[in-house]
C-alpha cells in the first residue's frame, strides 16, 4: 500500500487491549512493521499536507496495533516512547528476530534463554519503540 492510498479506517480491532502508538512518520512506521514483523496494514487515513496521518490500523502477530502521527496543534505532541515495550510471543524467535534486524531494528538485549526458561530478547525500531520477543519454553 502506498503512503497516499486510502482504505477504510472503520476496521474493528483485534485483541482485548490495543496499543495506539504516536510516532514521527506513522505511514513509514507501518511499512517498517510490515517488513520487520510481518504486519498487515488493514486500514489507513491518507496523509495531510504535512505528510501526517491520524490513523493506521495494523495487525501484528494476530493482534491490532494502531498508529498515528503527532498533531501538536490539537494538543497531541510527539513524545519519545518510554516506560513500555510491546511483547511479541512467537514460536520461532530466530526467524522473527532475523527478519526484524534485517529490516533495521536495533538489538537492545540479544535473545537468549532466560532464568525463567523462555528465550527472550529486545529490539528498538527506528521510531524508538522497544519490541520484546518471547519464545515460550518447550515442554520437556
């Protein structure tokens, strides 16, 4: 989908709690998430004259994630992401990890087996959001 192509923004979200991220470049982020995490872009509002969009709806790993650019003139300024991460529970962490790193994600914590038995690691996307990945311990 191109940055100027419009789809209906009225797609019901998937999941019980939906992350809604305010980013600098929501349409660019949607393309990054498509490449890095296999996101499906299910809806978006066309960019305004400044290149900003008020809404993008993605489905990542079966759950909705919403994106928007900041609109400080409406009381919605851009702030650096902080005090949260997005967790991707995955079956094959190596495949998910390698795709995200190849797309441009930065390694924060290399994935490894943790003290609780799962394989876990963290990446930072080019928009500053931390994405944690967790592969559950396989039953013995």
